[in-house]
């Protein structure tokens, strides 16, 4: 089972916070385990609510999708604010919690910061040079298509229901033109892909074939759809596993458009 790096770092920080809080509170026999779990829960709820508020226009047409956490939409700062507010409230109510809770939060924050620094120190994967082909059979690569622009690479298949559901959203998003969209079919023949596109009335700009699913293996895709977001220098900025919502796609595209690496041509 694949675990995203951000989730793994958060889990490790939570374990460190538990250990620090236990050591700080054991002499007074004060346990903060339940309080840390409550903070995590409230933080996740606040993070989701913050994301929904930011991208409410994208959720307006399908309000039920606000409850679908599979789109990965969470606001970091909203989540931190919610967790810290609960910690302050519990500390105000129960003075004995203040010291162990403070130690736990400090240890968890330092652990999370160290993990993120370690993650930032590792160079992000670059655009693949795997040999792919267009529907007519012309060979190409992702790097050749980028042309110094941010790129969204969607790994999909016509037999995949969530791939089919998100395709109209991606089809509409490609129209703006400042981000290159590439649709790399995994494991199907050109005839099957062409038949699907014609049946759905989809006019996609860059449809490529990857008969052996080599691109999916290179980027460690464990399921379809997987969407890869590359900045203008050709570095992987984010990965989304599963169906994209309008809000999650908009947030990722905003990240690509506002990051310094996405401005101007690569050096």
C-alpha cells in the first residue's frame, strides 16, 4: 500500500509528539494522548473547511462533493489553526496539560519541519524521457512536448471509471493554454483509445500511447487515474492519485502558475 510522503511525515511527527508528551507528563501522571488525537481530528476538519471556503466556487455546482475527501483538498494553515486553537482551549481548561502539551507540540513541529527539510533536499523527479507515441504513431517524449511551460500529465485508461469521469474536467481545463496538458494512455491500443475519444466527443490536444505502462512504473503510479504536475523547469511539483475534483485541479494549477519555478523559460 502506497503512503504519500506528506502523510508519512505527519504520522511520524504525531508519534514523536506522543513520545515527548508522555515523557513530559509521566511524573505528574498526565496523559495527553486523547488530546493529541482530538487535535488531529479537529485539524483535519478545519483543513477541509478552509479548502472548501477557498474554492467554494468550484464546489458550488456540486455541493455534495465537499464531503468527498478523496480529492485531497486540505488547507495547511486552516488545519494548523484549528489544531492550535483546540490545544489552547484544552490548556486553559486544564492547567496540568500545559507543560506536556507544549512539549508534545514543540517536538512534533520540529520533527515535521525536519522531515519537510529532508524532503526539500531531495531533487524532485524530472520530466521523463520515456519513448511514447502519438495516436498516429509519431514517437515523442514528455520533455519534447513541454516547451518551457508547466505540464499536467494524466495517466489514464478507457476502462477506468474515475478516469472517464474526470476527463471532461481536464478537457475543459486545457483550453486556457498556459499549462500543457498531456493524456498518456496506459496499456491500450491506438484503435481503442480513438474509439473512446470519438464516442465521448473529446478533442484532447496531446494524447499519447504508453503500451507497456512504463511511464506509470517510472513515477510509481499504483492506480489509475494518476495525475502528475510539473513546473516550467520540468520538475515534479505534485502528484494526485485518484479522480480530480474541480477544486483540487484548480488548486494544483494555481500552484503551478504562482511558483517562481513556473515563471519564464527554464535555464
